[in-house]
């Protein structure tokens, strides 16, 4: 049973009474369970109801609180009846909580009025009305005699699911119970409700900055969307922005927020108040608006579009950073345009963008940013908040989380990828079983600087020690990777790595597979994504495959630079999605094909980026993934995968020590175009030198003694 | 003169779509279809029923969005431009066609930054469009009472949906010529060649221009 009282602090319009209730409940020793404030929200034919506070306790059942801020209790008895009836009606929809026509859980209502001293004068018989002093006594009256742990858990989950919804895109028609389509349907039904942590993350918003971290597939986007909708429902006047990096997320956010608002309040959201906008943006009306563009307009700062920013700030990763920094430096006016900003995919933004968001917020600066530190496997994705947001005039950090868990939420469970899929993505992303290159100390491509991060993202030490320099075996538990995600299919079917002789053969196989998926497997077109890892060649490489499919009568589309449509998956027309890696981010599908995967293998500079792409591509899969390619580099990936599979999908390696970690960072680092060019030039000069030496055009003796010695030393040759 | 079969036009269109998809310049497409239309036969695409909205007094960005949302196109190209091709055949003769090109009102034209498009760079949509985009349309109408010598040539080019703009064209335009015209003028660059592998010409239409129209500035389809 629960040890004590867990409190999930949502928002309601009665902050003073809520605080008083919280304080009063905390000092009660003998009460266990869960308290939610500002939750749940339900909609009934009479309109929307926001419950001020709810206690779910194994010894008391469900207690709803009617909070009274002032000294006027109003028609409180009527309110109590109303609340109890509405919630009872909703709970009775959960069959496991009902016996005959009776709810198995006692449901009570207490009106709590901390400002009223003379309670007796206002109270109506049989309708508990208390202040701080009477709360304990009122709760003492309530007893759930037949309660047990199972029933309590089910009640809690029913209360939590009152406000959770994840509708799949459209109805799925399946005729065979064992087809892939049927399996996907089962999966979608199983993950339709939020878990405890997700629900807590949705409801709790702090006065200030909040960070939400989690793996791909842990529900960050859903949490953010529901949070935005929750805030919008509670504070319809607030200006709220929801922003993101990948444009294709826009449609998803819109759908989720819309569904949730309707579910909670019976009304569509007011899109002028809650805005789903691009991070960057450009002139051209609402559909193209963006956070940065709005900031420039409001502060009268020069706006840079992609082209002008690219020509001013070299290196495409830094372009948006440059634009944000310039805007922050030049803005003379403050522009407090929002009450809350929620930023998804923050790992893809430079800190300057978050700082820009921060400066656009009215006090108390409610900024929520979600990120996946693994999407950037180097583990250096975003600096700590103290560093991102800087210091105030007195040298104190503007934002710091301290030990406050509410400010720094971690979602450990991964609901998208099954354990084999996720461990494969990590195994290959880090190069855990990569063959040690000649002369190198390790085959690892990259590694987290902080070993503890592994546990935070849901791995458990199977054996060894999670410390730098030590041997370690890590596994995912059923707690963080629920079993039902992998049980629907044979493990050999979940992940496959396949090598072909050449690209033509690969493409022919793919075309045949997709047709089979659509005709035999009962998959829908939008259950399939084909991802090409190299953005530079996504168009030219996917063209021939799409052409073949077109000629076979299968509709496809390439997720492109499409401004107005804002759809990644088309719901209206059956069409298979093809995409480069950038536009694949944030999206998911049942069947994922990662094509030309050999491009994600290699050596030297840039390898960590290549492996990150492979990681991102694999983690798009809700069920099955096929990593396909050709040539020796594909064989390398297959060997790594076999190593992983033979060990039963655990990560078995020696954690690099500090020296090796910093070496890894250098060896596989990303190079700017200029650096890459310089490196290429040097290499070709060296090759020239070698060929001159070989052909005898140049003799070793032509080099001076000192140079010869130095060369020997660097290359580590034998004496 | 050859006998014109709707199937020939459809094949011409399908081959072009196939080629453009293969080259990575066509991001999205609708299958073409042959449908009876009264006594005529229409070669068109699903979504063609929404074409008429392009004719009202609506702002261009609005028209474009509507067409894109309703998927009223044969092809959507790399920079968001939409291509529409519709033909009506009566007996064995062409009666009408409507070939339209709708560039995206917000994205840069392909030729302004071809490399960024082909490399599928992120953020390429974040641009201020400085050139005013406008649609263009090759219309052909041989119905009695519609065309008027010199004032309303049977085959003509309309720029920017401007009402009185009807530049005479020597003959109806085949899908193959229309697509080449668009690619050559708006997509071809030194580095990016979309034309040389286009399927060969299969159709020839007889001239429809009058001598009065030939006396004006006009365009010639080189059949």
C-alpha cells in the first residue's frame, strides 16, 4: 500500500484554499493515498466541471473537495450532490469498479472553507463543511471497509484516466486476428491511457521553468499537448504557445489538443489563445507564424529568414542559434507576450531559443521544455538550466531546479518501442558491439558523460558496476519497457537487419514488402514509414523506389518542405510516407523501413552523427523495424546486431574512463563544412606524399631528420 | 492525322508523373483517371471536382491552400507548386483542355535555391517570398460559341488568372509539352537536369490558331 500521501498539484481558481487544504492534509498522519488538485476535469451535458481537489485513499475511498475561498458558502449542499452525481456517473463506466448497480468505492464530498471560523452557523446536516480544524474529524468519519489494494489501484487508474485520451488517427479494419494490422490495433488500445508519471506531468505546472525529460516514445509530446489543453481549459484567457522543431509535429499537436479540450470542456479550443506555432516562423499569416518571428515583430528587431540567416551564420546547425542570439542582443523592448510557453524537442534547439522563449513570458515565466537527451547520443544535448538561462543582476541563476522533482520530470517508461527495438537502437547508436578498429582502444562510438543517466532513462544494472572505467551489463526492465509491447510478435520479427547485394536489389525487396504489408498484413498506408538516413540524398535515393510503387499502383508521398498542408501522415488519402531523417523526428509508425543503412556506418569524424540518425530512425517504430542496406558497411551493422541479439538484448561493455570519453568526443565529432574540407585537403596531400614515396619520386631522406622523427612518433610506428 | 484516344493521354500523364517521382522532384501525386463526362470522355485526376474554386475572386494564397488541401492536382512538386492536367475528348477529337501551374505562395521558387531543395534542408520553409507568385494556365476550348477569333483563341495561355489575358497558342498542348515547359522554365538549372530523360512525345495535336491570331504575338507548340 502507499506509504503516505502523494500530492499532484494541478491548477484551479482557488489557490489560497488549495494551499490551506494541502497543508492540512499533510499534517494528517494516518492518511495515505493520492491527492490531485485542480483535477479531474469532466464534461457533462450541463457543462464543464473542474473538481477543486480529489483524494483517493485505500482507507477512505474517493473524497472530492469543494473549496470555498471566501466566507460565503453559497448553496454548498447542492454543489456537493452535483459533484458526487457527476463523478459517480463517470466512474460507473468502469466495469471493474461496479457490482450490480453499485459503485464499489465509497464516494464522499467535503466542503473546505479555511476562511470561515464559525463553521456551525453555515453547515447543513449530513453535508460536511469544515475548516482546517475540522478536516481530520470529517475524514475520520469516512471508512472504506472493503477496500483492498487492487481495488484501490483500479480506482486510482480510473480517476487518472478520466482525463486521458489518445485517439488513433482513424478506425482500423482488421479481418484476421493474427495480421499485423490486428496486432497494431491491440497495441494502440493498450496504450490509450496515461500512466501515473505522465498524468502527474500533465497536471503539474510550476510557477517558473519546468523541464520534462524522457526517451523517444515516453510520451513527451502527448504530455505537452495535454498540459497545454489542461491549462487552456483552466485559464481560457491565457496566451499559450506550443512550439516544436519538426514541422510535421504541428498536425499531431493540433489533433491532441483539440481532442483533449473537447473531452475536458466540451468545447473546441480557442486557437487565438492557444497557439501551435513553429519555432522560427516567417511572414505570411497565422499558418506561418513562429515564436522567433513574433519576437522580432514585437521588439522591432530585424527578422532573418532561413536564407539571410544562412548567409550570415555559417554551418546549418548554428543558423537558427545565430538568428536567436542576434535578436536577443538587439531587442531593446521587452515583449511579454505569453502566459505559458511549451517547447517540444528542445534537444534540437540551441539554448538561445529557450532564452528567447523565456524572455517572451510574463512573470512568473511558465516555460515548459521537453527533450530527449538521447536523440543526441553524445549526452551533451542541452546544458543545465543555470547555464541556459544565465544569471540575474546579483549573479544568482535565474532558473535552477534544485531537488524539486516537480520542476524536473523524467518519464522513464517507453511506450513506443519494445525492449528489443529500443535496446537495438541504443546498442547500434553507441556502437556497443562494434568491432574494435585496428589500433583503437574501443569500438564504442560515443557514451554518456554521466553513467547515472542510464538508470534515469530506464536501464537497470544486470551485473558489474555503473562507473567510469568499469565493466557493466545493462538491461531494460519490464517496468520501463512494458512486456506487451514485444509479446505480440516473434522476437525475430520485431527487428530485422537485412543485407543486399546492391541498391537495386534492396529497392526491389522493399517494393515487394510494402505491397505485401498492404495486401496481406492488413497494414494501412499510414502504418508504414520509409526512412532514408541521409537528408542530402533523401530525394534522389527514394525517387526510384517511389517510382516503382507508383507504377504498381501504390500511392506514396515524400514528406517535404510543405508549408500549408502541415501533414506528415495523410489521413484522407491512403499514401505511404517516405522521409529523410530530419522530417521523421517526432513521428511514429507500426512498420519502419530504414533504407540504405550502410550510410550510417563508417569511421572517424561524423560517425556519432551517423549513429544518432540510425538511432532516431529505429526509434520511430511502434512495432516492427527493418534496417536494410548493402555492402560491407551494412555487414558491419549486421554483425553488431547479431552480437546484441545473441546476448539477449543487454548492453555489455566497459564504461570508458574520462580520458577515453574525451577521446571519443574528438574521434567521432561533427565537423563543420570548413573543417571537413580542410581535413579532406590534408588527407589528399598525405596520399600524394605517400604515392610519391612509393613511386620513388620522393625519398624519405628528402624529408629533414626532425620531420621524419616527428612523423614516426605521431603514427606510432615501431622503432 | 492520328486518332486521339483518351488512353493515350492518360499514358502520357502517367509516364510523366512516374519520371518526375523517380527524379525526386515530385513529392506527391494523384493517380489519373478516365471518366465519362456526358457524351465526352474526361482524362482527369481524383480531386478535379474542386478546380472551379480557382476561378472566383479569392486571394491567391487562399486558392492555393484550397487546392492543396483538397488534393486537387496531378502532382505536387518539390517547392510546393501544383500541376493540374485535364482533357476532354469527344469522339476522336480533343474538345477542351486545362493545364495549370500553381506555384506555392510562400515557398521560394525552386530555381532560387535548388541545392537546398534537393538536399532537403531543414528550415527551408522559413523564407520571405520576395517574388510575387502567380499561376499560369494553358486552356483549349473548341466548343462552338466559346472561342472568338483573335479575342478568345481556341488555345491560349493565361497568366496570373487575369481575366482578359489570352495569349494565342498555335495548337492544343500535350501533357508532355506542358510538363517540359514548366520544368524548363521553372526548375531546370545547370546542375539539376529534369528534362533529358523525359519520355518521348507520343501525341501531336493539329494546329488550331487562326490567321488573325498568327498576326499577333503568339506561342508555337513545335509539333
